[in-house]
DNA sequence: ACTCCGCTTGACCAGGTGGTCAAGTACGAT
DNA sequence: ATCGTACTTGACCACCTGGTCAAGCGGAGT
C-alpha cells in the first residue's frame, strides 16, 4: 500500500487497525468479515479498501506493528545496562508489561503461526526475538555468569517459559505483570532444583 | 453424533479423520472446505455428513482423540515408576516421541486455542495435562526432592519449555525426540544457573 | 466562488461456503 | 432370491465472502 495520508486519513486507518485487532482477537481472523469491520465502524466498505489492499494485508500490518512495538518496549527498558543477565530479566519484565497492555495481540500472533500464509512472517519476527535473547545468553556464558551450553536452545526455553506464563498467569488468571515476570525469572535461573537462598519477589 | 458403524463405516470415518487432520494442518481449518476433503478422498459430499454433523464437530473430534491418545502414551510410558521426578522426565520423553509422530496435531491444537469456538475444549484438555504435571511436581516437593514453591506455576513452566522446544527443535529443525527431551529436562532441572556435574545426553 | 483530491458511499459481482436430501447402491442376514 | 439398512451420490440451496467501482462529498488552497 503506502499511500500519502492526511491526518484525517491517518486517524481512520488507525481506527480500522484497532477495531480489527479487537474483532480478530475476539472472534478469529477468518470468522471476522470485512463487512463486520466496516459496519462496526459505521463506514462504507470502500473505506476499508482505500486504506488496505486486502483483509490479509491488514492483518499482516497488525502483526508487523505489534512486533515492532514489543521490541521497542524491550529495548527501551533494557536501555544501556551492560550486565547481560540483568538485561535478560529487564527484557522479560518489559515483555510482561507490554503483553499485559496488548492482550489481543498475543492471540493474534499465536493464530498467525498456525496458518501457512502468515507463519513465515511470524517466524521472521520470532527469529529476531530469539536472536536478541540468544546474544544475551551467549554474553552471559562468555562472561562466566552461567555455565556454557547451547545458547539457542536456552534462549528458546526462556522465551517458552515467558510465553506460557504470559498466557496462563498474566492473560488467563489476571496476575500482575511483575509477579509473573518474577516467576519466569526464577524458573529460568534455577529450574526445579533451584535453591533460592534469599527472599526475592519484587513489589 | 454417535452412530452405529459397521467395520466398513468405521474405516471410512477414520479415513475422513486422517485426511482432514492432514489438510487442516497444512492449510488451516477455515481455508479447508468440506468439498476439498471429500474430493480429496474421491467420495460424495453426503459421506461427510453421514459421519459428522458438521465440519466443526469433525474438528472437535480430532482434538479430543489427539488429547486422549497423547495422555495414554504418557501414562503407558510412566507405567508404575514411583519416583515423581523420574515420572516427570519419562512423561516429557514420551510426549516428545508422540509429537514427533503426530506433527500435524501440534498445529491443530495451537490453532484451536486461538478461536473462541474451540478454545474452551482445548483449555479443558490442557487443564488435565497441567493437573497431571502439577501432581508430580507437588509429590516431588513433598518428598523433598525439590524445594517448595508454587506447583501450578512450576508445572506450567515445564509444559511451556516442553511445548516450545517441541515446536522449534523437534518439529522445526528435525532433531531426534530423545535429544530434545534431554534438553527440556536439563533446563527444567537446573535453569540457566544449572551446573551439570556429569556428562548427560542419552543416545 | 471554485477547484481539486483525499476520502466515502453502497449497490454489485463472481465465486465459494457449509449443509440438505431424494435417490440409489452394496452387502450381510435370512 | 429378497429384504433391510448402512452407506453413497451429486445436484441443489440459501447465504455469505472478499473485493470492485462509478458516483458523490467536504474541506483546504487559491
């Protein structure tokens, strides 16, 4: 697409993006028709196709923006901390807060992974996330903070724990993001055998 | 449904189940039409509606059978081992082998979770899996094998690591199930800080 | 006052969709 | 041989889908 938009146009486009996100998350991508979207906004169908080439493009756009926003949130939180383990923890915490405020997007990304037409895009985004994580794990290994091992697998495991606890504890039961982040960090650091020498748990 | 089926009927039904599983996993549930299924099998449309009330029922049936089969595989593997940690490990290993041989079903369950009409069914199945896991974690805590903690969250974390590494390592890169299971177990036991005193890694 | 163009309208389309059903076929039991 | 019923056929249906487009609107620039 990439069209020149006036401020008014920009706003319409965002309305469409936001409303579609809500409906897709609530009802699923396929069951939500373009008609439902424009009716819900009280506009004609042509509006939709003025801003997007297709329903599919709209969805891809939502995904792309979500990934960009999450990544930015993580990087802003990690800021310039030089300690890899602390960066990792901060990243996890930032992710939890972000998911907490963009619950709909979690489900959309999960769906996108299950359908061939979107899976490749999602995988690209996840590759970036994995690589960010992997680099931190590798740095921590190099610095001797944690024992050597397969950094890729370790990074995936960390993302897996984050993802599952985000889904179940944060989005499912509605626990506070910081609490869930603490649990993710705990499990990732110590695993089952973890001896936790001192009290932790942040505010 | 629940109809009296002759052996021939039973076979047809299984053909439909198997073919639909393959197509749903490859193309997605919604994009796969009933017409495509019956054409692929070279039968008339009435055949489909003889065995299933609707496309949706077919899908739910696939999910239900998948969950039952996986659970049975886990329990058969764990058999009568009294040690909870070892049971946990065996369960993880069995799951990896099962997913490895039923790759299509992984994606189907992931999709089912993203759509309101199927999500409740999936959650029920996952609740069972979580409870099985939680009981083992609790038993290990009670026996003093691992430190006390929130057994539910821990169980979820274990399932999360299993799930992610199954998806990425087992199904994505096509690593052997036993290797992936070892990595899951390693991470779950020791986390990042894990010191691994002796060489592990099974054959 | 007029023009221009970003934006909006909604009837319309071709092509599917899930689902039905009257009719027929195959086959085991008698 | 015939009968009953488990199964199969495929034309058919009402409805809905994503997408198009000629026509019109409205507000900023002149």
